[in-house]
């Protein structure tokens, strides 16, 4: 059973507020505001070692755009430009001499004041990179995973800001995930208050019925997944029909195929939900076809041009700009209310 966790190995450097610091020195005070109240935003991004040996970060600009959107939802002013954060991601990969990694940019409120109404805490910006394999396990990628409908409900559209990847909002997902793991499943599927399918604890959901794909629309309480968007694009380019529409849990029970997707999980088939076999009980043909196309997009094939070159930012490409803010002139952390 895949837990979706990873023991982190130390790397050389972490990017903190405009400068690269040793891994062991990236520390913050126990009275950091976000540690107590959860107001912060983060991203999960993958860099793949492609067939030609070069490292390429997948849809980096889109991830950083969403990071800034999440900060805007949280009323946090990021003390760096989008391009500076993009460049810093590339620079952090280079500083650690890595061509494949998981990237974790995070923007949060530092220490200096506590209380829900604190507006003067400094805004901290950090980028870490580390090794992380298949989130739901290599076996899960090949044969599918077992899931359960969670007893936890996905927060409503006006109670949580579902389009933000916001630190504190993930408590809902963590509780759902822990419940599923303790019950012997790999992942939890959350419904909204009306009983409609939203998403898994950390992934978007697709079902396949009679060759047609369905996935909950962005008007539902779901994250606007970048992998979700990639899968929709790839599926339509393959001539498949994709409907962004709501559906109930029992539609998944009766589906031919179900799969989950996300940066960490990539594209993982679901073989069983609530002890009911989905389709043939293993990775189905449509899911397999989409998996192959997705991994071709992110990893490439030897001797072939990238299928979606605009989705790639090469770490080793000399034309890629270096970090825009050298350590000597990095701005001081800006307060949340500035």
C-alpha cells in the first residue's frame, strides 16, 4: 500500500528569500505565523530527466502563476516577481546539480506577531528541491490503487478557497488521507456537501465510460490542477471526448475506468473503490494510452522531438536565464500588509 509520503534526503542548497543557503540552515522560528494559522501558499512541481539526459521542469510558469494566484487569494504580497521565482527554481536545481527532482516553492508569513489579524509579519519565500518517486507507488502506476470514499467532506466554495493551493486548507486532505491509509486503502476520494465527486486528497479525478472521459468542472470545489489541464489537452489531441461535468460516487462504481492525476501522483489508475472493482480491476486501455502520452510529454523518447515543447523549462539549457536576484541585493522580506 502506497502511503504517499517520502523520507527526504538532504540536498546541498535551499533558496531562502533571494539567496541559496545550506540545507541545514533553512530554519525558521517556532512562532512563525503560518505554522500556527496556515495562511500561506505552496506548489508541487516536477523536474524530469528526459530521454536526452537533460533535466526539464514541467509547466514551471503555470505553477508559479498559480502560486501567485494563491497568494493573492491569501492577501499576501510576494516580495519577488514571477520571473524571479521561475529563475530561482531553475537556479536551485542547478545549485544542487540535479536533473530530476520534486520542487516545493512556498510563500508564508514569518514570525514577529501572532493573532488572526496580524498584518505586519514578513513574507518569506522558499524553494526546496528533493528526490521523490511515484507518490502512489510504482506498483500503483502499473496496476492501479484501492480507494475509499472519505467520511470527510470537501469544503464548500465559500468556506474554503478551492482554487488556491493554501497551506492550512490541506488539513482536510491530510485527515482524509490518514483515514484511508489506516483503513487499508491507498487514497481517499472526497465528495462535496451534495454528494458529488470532487477530488482525491491530493489529485484530480477522471472516469471513463464508453470511451468518453468525465472530470469534475472547475466550478466544483476542486483545485485547478495543472496535470488535470495537461491530461485534458492530451486526451483531446488523441481524439478523445472529455466532458467537464459533475457526477455521483456510484458513477465511479459503474465506470469502465477511473484514474487520478496530479504532479506527485502523475497519472495513476484506480482498480477498486469502496471494495468494488472498477472495470476490469486493473489499468484500462484509455488510462494506459493517456499514461503513455503523458510520460512521453514529460520524459520524451530518444531521438524524437518533445511532443509539447512549450511545457518544458530546461535546467541544463544555457539559454535559460539565471536567478534574477543575486544574494547581495535580495530584498528584505516584505510584511503581509504592504
